[in-house]
C-alpha cells in the first residue's frame, strides 16, 4: 500500500504568535515561504498519485512552493473552526478558563462566519478525506499528499490510526513539516513525523 503524506503549511503571522487560525485566510510569512520551499527536495523523488490541499491560501501556497501540483482543493481539509476563539491565543483563553483544552472543551460559537466546531465534527471531515484517498492508497498507485493545517491533520492522523478525534492532541505537528502514515502487516502506522528534508 502507498503512503499518505501530510504537509502542514508554512508559518503565518498568526501561527508564529500562537493565535488560533481557523478559516481566517492569512498568508505565509517570509519564513513560512522559506519553510515551504525547503520541502521541495522531499518531493523531488516522489510521484504522488494524488495531491489535495485546503482551499486556504497558506496551504495552496505551501503546496506550490514545495513543488507540488494540486489535483484539487478540498474544503474538508480546512482547519478546525475555532468559533469565538478565532484569532485568540491559548494564553488569552486561559485567563478566564485556566484549564481550557481545545481537545476536551471545544470552542464557543463565534459570528456567522465562525460558528465553531467540536472534535467530533472535525473528525467527521477527516473521515471523509480518508475515504477520498483510500482508493488511491489501496490500489497502490502511488502516494497521496494532503497539504493542510495543524489541528486538522492531527485529527486526521488519529482517525487513520483508529483513535478518537480527541487523540489528535498526541500528535504535535510543526509548521512546514511532513508526517507520513503507512501500513505495516496490513495495519495503519505512523512512520514519520515533523520531518524536514
């Protein structure tokens, strides 16, 4: 079976400062663009059978700068909708909710453009993406590459491994890095994480 490669977009101003960046469409910083370019050697020897990106420009730009040609954008690859916590840091949230955890407590609703999601809803989107790439991986036609966002890719990793969405908390994924999901003896495994060429 082929591998599923997960690429977290390069740094943005909001990711650099720890602001929850769901559907706000912020661009890459200069360092984020450099991170994306640095991924190109990783994909030089690979011929992915399928490349999907989030429609948000930080993911689309990362794919392009890494030398990947996207077959499609998939709205299911958008980042977690942080609702009323969009643009807010964990430190700011914990001033009024000291024990808050995104994974356990979720987010309050925001405005009409940011209604918010819980882990199960993000997990349902991740499951749809996994179902979309399964025929490519199962046919062993080549690797599939997903270029997206930190929390979404962490949830997707948990779901690939048969874990509940909340267990995405176990898989910290840094900006401008690659993770690899594979199989061993027919079982799903995590075979690489936070990789840079």
